[in-house]
C-alpha cells in the first residue's frame, strides 16, 4: 500500500520541525512544500528531501494529505484561490481556529478536516500530539514523531492548547534553575546536567510506576523533616505551583 503523500501550506517553524520529525522517524513519504517562504522552503527541501511546488494549488493537487500551517491571519488570503479535492484530508495546526471556523471557508467545505497541535519536540520524536477528531491517516502521520492523543471533543482539544504552552514554559523553568545553579558556583555544563537529569529522572521513575500518581511518589519523598518538604512549602507559599495552573487557565479560556 502506497504511503499517502503530504503537502504543506505554510512553511515556517512548525512545518520545519514537523517535516524534520518525520524524516528523523524514518518516514520517507513524498513531501511537497509551498513556495511562498522561499528561503525556508529551499533549506528544508535540501535538508529533508522535499520538493517545492510552483504554486499553492499545485501543492493541493499533487498531495493526498495537506498540512495547513499558515498563520491564522493569512488563512483567508490563502484559501480564496484554492480548490481542494472532495474528501481530501486537511490537517490544521492553526491554534485557536475551530473546525466550525474552518468549514466556513467554501474551499474547505468538502474536505475532511482534523486539528493537531504538535510541539517543537516532535523534531526529535518526542512529545504529545493532541488530535481531534480521530483519523487513522493523521494518527499514522504523527505517530512516527510523538505520542498521538486523540481527544473526545474539540473543547478538550482547546484545553490541550495549554499543554502546548506548558511545553514552551518548561524551557524557561529549566533555564531559571540552571541560572540559579550557576549563580551558586557550578559550571554551566554541571548546572545543566544537574537540572535536566533531576527533572528527567523524576519523570522516568514515575512513568515506571503507572499505578501511582505523581503526587503519591512526591509525598513519599517530601516527608516531615526533609529539605524536600521545606522547599515545597516555600514554593507553595510563593504560589509557585498554582501559578502554573493559573497560566493554563488563562490560555485555555475561550477567547
């Protein structure tokens, strides 16, 4: 059975790490890039064995699956002149643009529409990829570069937007802890290794014990009289834990 070809409309950061993730995961399907962002398309085509179409319509006509990756403010302009094939799978990665909003465009009314939200880490084959609604071809496409999580409703997909932001925020938390460690006299290399392996090993331990909640493991470590509990109490007093949920509430709140 032939692997469906992929066409990408909107070649920016998201398209770059998606295509890189596919190739790093061993996916060798034919990938055609839109020509508009010429420099990015050229570099990606050279690095990841893709072709560049002469026009956006050529991308649509020559591909089985379309990844819709333009900026939301450019969507109207893009779709005005495009004609999709009936039933063609169009995967939208436009954050905050619902399926209902997509179907308002005449060009997309006969297409099969799904939404995904891959994090930057799919480039290295890691990270959650929320998807709605279920679609076997979309699951197969993104399953080579991350953990596809099919959500039961579009409302839950919008909640998953907060998890996409959480992915981005995590880098700032880790960097702040690295900077603190350097400030205490550690070398940059030692500080990075200490922080990254402290957090990474905690995840590894917890995932090896799926019968336990993360909180159960934490409570077994942060026992009375330990420095772990003392530090945890300070974090809570400073609203350090709740602040993360507050931020997730903010970004997932209907706009």
